C-alpha cells in the first residue's frame, strides 16, 4: 500500500468511527484539551446546540475559549469583508454593525472602584452568551473559559481616562496598566465572571512589547510605526518611575535621541560602524560621549570597544 492510499484509508476509518459515536461522548474520549476560540455571534446566529454539535462532531472539542470581552472584530465578528462566507450561519458580513465589548451581563457591584463601566456589547442586544451556553456545555462535559483581550475602541465613553500617553504626551489607543481605573476594571471583570457564572477558567490576551522594541519598529507593523508614539509617559507611569529611582525626564530625552536614530536609518543614513554597533553605543554610552562622537567623528567602536 502506498502512502496516499494508506492516508485515505485511515481518514475514512476515522470518519466512520466518529459518525458511529454519539455527540455527548466526544468530550470524554480523551483527557487532553482540545479547544477552540469562538465568539458570541456564532451561538446567537445558529443556536447553542447546533454550534456545540458541530464543534464536537467535527473536531472533538472539549474546551471553549469563549471571546467574552473584546473590541477586536477579527476575534468575535462574522467573516471578514471580501472573504468567502462559510457554508453555515448567517450569509452576511457585520462590518457596519459590529461594535464589541462585554457579551455577558455586567453586574455593577464589581466595578465600584473604576470610572470605566459602560462596556456592554450592543451588537446582540440583551443576549448573554455565558447564560445562553453554560447549561449545555455543563451537560456535555465541555469546559468554558472566558477569553478576553487587551483591545479597545477610541469612542468608548470614558476611555480617555485610561489611555496611555506617548512620548509627546498624546493619548494612545492602548490603555495604561499603571492607571488604577484600568487595573480595577480588569480586576472587576474577572471577579464578575468568576462569581456570577459557573465557568472553568479565564484567559487574558495582551499582545504588547516594550517601548524600546516599539521605537525600533520591531513589530508586525514594522517600519510604519512612529518612534515618538511609544508608551507610556502618563502621570501614573512617571510617578511609579520616580518611586523606583528612575528619572522620567531622562527616559524621555533618551527616547527622543533614539527616535532621531530611527529617523536617520529610515532615510538610509547608515552609520559608519553600521546600525547594530551604533545602536548599542546609544544604549551603553552616556549622552555626552555620544554627542562627542558625533562632533569629532570618532568611531563608536573606539568608544565602545567591548562590542
């Protein structure tokens, strides 16, 4: 038997075994986690039982990473515009109707210590995805993990009180982890889900990196990033820096120097010793040494011999 015939036979056998088993048995056939990330709109469109049937029959799913809170359409929306619609569910896009937020009921007592409260997703009306699916997932032995994301819109009421400030003092699209309003909101939403629903876990998604990497454009956006839009230089971060013996003013000055280095590189102005050595000279040397190097033409390799 050649490899292609073997694979075809194995796949056919697997499908035969799968079809012969009741859907309720899938969640208990293995101890390994077999999970999928899914948004509320899938259950609202097609109904809880139909979605769970498909997930179990097609992929032996025993764990849902339920996108309970996010403003990122790529996570909880329907198909992206321009892409083929799937062969099930509503045959339409939701580009103009998607808003995002919390797809569960908000219990106000958990948000007393933050000004950030109005995050209920309006997309699906009063639909509460946790209330809708938990009875069925419990019955089937499927675990439900609330998945939420560090992604927000700029038009949310009160968002300006939580946003990071960039190097020039302008508000960023990201929120500041040192801001008590944001910290208390995150604590509140976690406690809300944990106390209000019989869930199995909570998963937090925050895809960020440090200001140094952002300034260099070392991200998926690459060279399109602005080295002066690095974060965070809000009053909360400055206060925390001073408590740790760090001068925010010196940090700002250093990042402005780094921005000039990035600007020069993007213009094709290659340093004599190359970008790598020059960058480490910026990192390793006092500002006076760097300025002296620029004025007298001395090689940065001479000043930074350990490199």
